[in-house]
C-alpha cells in the first residue's frame, strides 16, 4: 500500500484511520532479565509495511521493560506480542 509510506511518524496511523484499516502485527521481543530489549522481530505482518515498521519503532522506543521477577531463573527470553490497529 503505497499510500502508507509517508515521512511523518504518525502519518501511517492517520492514513490507516482515514482508510478504515484495522489490522494486527505480531512481534517477537527478545528481553534480558534486566528488562533490556535485545532484539525485535516481525513474526506476522499486518500487510502494510509502514504499520509494521511503526509498531517495531514504538517497541524500540520503550526505555526499559520490567526486569524479570527474582523467581524467574532465566537470563533472557522471547515474548510474542500483538500490536492491534483498531478504529474507535
């Protein structure tokens, strides 16, 4: 969808809303036990590259995720999350 490739970071959201597009992106987040984002991968595309890229950019902007509870004995883990674009 060429119309979603705009320069403004909010442009994909605004255009999707105006075009009545609702979709979901599935991302895999690789997190360290301290809450650091080590990697983010696109697991399932929304069908719109600009919305996929926007979801990944927002995830990368989070300064830190919560550290693992002391009862979790892992150094790192992968978490799958959905990012939903819904009209309201």
